[in-house]
């Protein structure tokens, strides 16, 4: 194998990242029976394959005469990279993008396993021996000026992609925390309600575990609350349903309107329940508003990593909602 300079190593990084994206997207798309734009980034590249390929080649070149050593150093280097990457990404974004838990000889946190490490070793052998001639021919094909130009364009695109994707991942982390907090607040409020509202607590918990509460589900819960409290059912439903029509504006207007506030209070048995209902409604509004902020980049990040998991309670609900919106858009 020939030696490469910095510009050539950089181009190799993009090539390996693109090949990794083709492999991952094809594999996951076949499993899911639909196209999945796999990976942390938006574009057609997965950096861990880029870094992995570069590192494997870099450490293997000095041991080119010994396939066994090439296999071992490639395995060790790529496995270390995979572990460190998994730890750092979960630390920053609170999301685990892959998990080998359950596989033979997997690490305790699921970042690496024997199967994956062996694959890295085999990939190193393939890159070093089988693909080395093609790599050399391709890398040395463009002139120096063209090589630098290609690197510059790809670097600009890649940097922009990393920025947008990191920002999106942090947004998902914040959304998960907001949903978890709203869930906790609503649960605490309902737990303090009188015993005659036990059916409402059960209905809420069922809706919560299923994903998210729709406006129709909230209307149903509210109707049960008003029926149990007695009196003013139609006025209470009209006041709160009106507030839910526009989470950002109607709720605020309803709170400022004295007669609506009196209607809500009149619909409940006493001020304690009315206050609990107001707090519940506010928490629900924050939670629903969170669901409505799932933009295209957020949905792509969630749907592009179907195996991703998080220790944050709200992550699974947001991930499920992203999938539901995608399926609905597709007419499913």
C-alpha cells in the first residue's frame, strides 16, 4: 500500500463514511421493509465508519506483512473507537444510538460486543488487502488542485451537517425532558385528586403509557372529572375545550377572562379540585406543545435511528409520535 497525505486521508474519511451509510441504510431498510436514512447525520454519511476506516488503515499499514497483526490492531482500534463514541454521544445527548445488549460478550452498557469487534477486524483485512489497490487508484486519480477542492466542498457540507444534527439531538434531549416533567406533574396532580376521580387517574395513566394524550382523550377525561364533581358540566367542558383549541393562545386568553375562570370553577365541586384541574391543564398544554414542535429534522433523526434508546422517560413517547406522523403522512 502507498502512503497518504492529510488531504488524501480526509477524502478517504468521506468515502468510508458514505460506504458505511450505504451499508447501514440498506441493512436497516431491509429489516424495516421501507427506506431508512440511517445515522446521526442528515446527509449520506456515517462518521464512525469514516473514522473507523481511516484508523483501521492507519494502524494496519505498519503491519502490512502480517495479516494476523493487521486483524488484531484493526479490531482493537475500531472497537476502542466504537466504545468511546458511544459513551461520549450518550453523555452529551442522553441517547444511545446503538445497543449490543443481549449479544455474546457484550459490554455492560451495550456499546461493544464480540461480534462487532470481529467484524471490525475482518473489515480491516478487506481494506488492507482486498480493497487497497482500488483505494490507491481512486485516491491518486484526481490532481492536487481537484483533490483539495473536493475536500473543501465536502468539509463545508459535513461541518454544516454536524452542526444541524447536533443541534437537533440536543433539541430531542430537551423535548424528552419537558415531556417527562409534564408527565410527572400531571401524575402528581391526579394522585392528589379525591377518590371519586380514581377512574380519571386510571384513564390518564393508560393514555400516558400508550404514548401521548390527544385532545379527544383529554375531553373524555375532563368529562369524567366534571361528572364526578357534579354540576356545570356543559359550561366546564365549553370553557376548557375552548382553551385547548389553541394551546398557545386560547389557554392564555381563557385564564385572563374572568367569566371563563368562574365557569371552570363552577364546574368543579370546590376550589381545590379547580386548582388541580388548572395545574393539570397547564402541564398538559406544555406536553402537547412539545409534541407539536417535532420538525422535519427532529423526525428524521428519530426515524433514522429506530434502535435508539434513552434513559429519559419522554424519549420513547416523542420517538413514537415521530413515527406516527411519518406513517400518517405516508397514508398509513
